[in-house]
């Protein structure tokens, strides 16, 4: 299995290269992580062969959500840390490609059931959501997904659910440590719902691992609302 190290200067040539089955991409910078995840997506779409992204020891600051696609293993070194500094949103979002090969996150797309992100492994390292008190934040979001494994990692500093796995099947979460909850003090109605602003009881439903139906009563923001349990 070939191993490719992605640096920013070589990014265009890597993306334009003909994909090779079973590629292992080593992402040596924060920007290279997303580039490597996209390379695996292209490998899988072209060759139907899964691939891996490896993030070596170090601290990586990201300013936007990382998007991970089917057939991907994302491995962080034990001493690798990813820190989010992008305001609201998640650190990692399970995505897929539409019929034309374009990225499709699943939020508002026509694809439902368990047909979106699938066969993904995320393992190792520390994921610091780094949320402030006025930001709503989750670490990982996999909805309308199947075959998701998350293991051997730490997740810290979320103000909402750490993992949102609503409407997903065949999911394994193993040896994961959740800590450092940030107490949200903002005014978003979709957080407080029927609770009075600042009500301490609002924090009772916050979950490390969130599981729900994808409909207007359960997980209302996960389009399409197809009642996938």
C-alpha cells in the first residue's frame, strides 16, 4: 500500500493525479487534512477501494468543519491534537457524493435512509471543539449513516452533544473519553426550545452520544425528515 505525504505546495498535483487503490495519505498540516480526506473520497469513488488519512503527532488548528466521505479511515497519532477555531458548527461531518460526484452533506439533500456516509473509521488523538459559551457546538456529526466506528480518542469542550449519530445504523463507539462540557449561555431558540433562557434544567438532555429519529420531533435539522431511527 502506497503512502503519500500531502504538503500544501503539492496539493494540486495530488488532487489531479489518477487515484490509486488503498492509498494512505499523511496530512502534515491542518489544511492538508481536508485535502487528504478528499483524495480518499476520490479513490473510493473511482476504484471502490477504501483509503486512510494519517495525522502525525502535533497540534492542528482548523477553522472550518472537516468533511469525511465513505470508505475512509482517519487515524490520528496518539499525540495528535485537532483544535477547532471556527465559531459554531461541528469538527467532523459525515458526507457523501451525489450521483454527479459532487459533495453532498446530507442536510437538505434528497438522499435519506442509511445511504449517505458509510464505512468510516475515526480513531486516535484528541479532538478539542474549543467552544465558547455563546456557541452551539458538536464534535462529530454522522446522520443518515451506516458502518461508523469511532474509537480510542478523547473529545473535549463541546457545548452541545459531543457525537450526533441520529438516524445511523451499525455504529460502534469504543474507548472514547468525553470531558470539559462548556455551558451554553447564548440565545438560540433551537437550543432552549420550551426552556426559559438560562434554565439549568436545559443541560439535562445534552448527551455525549446523541441518538434520535430524523423527523420534526426528534432530529428536526437533519434533512430529509424521513423518520430514519
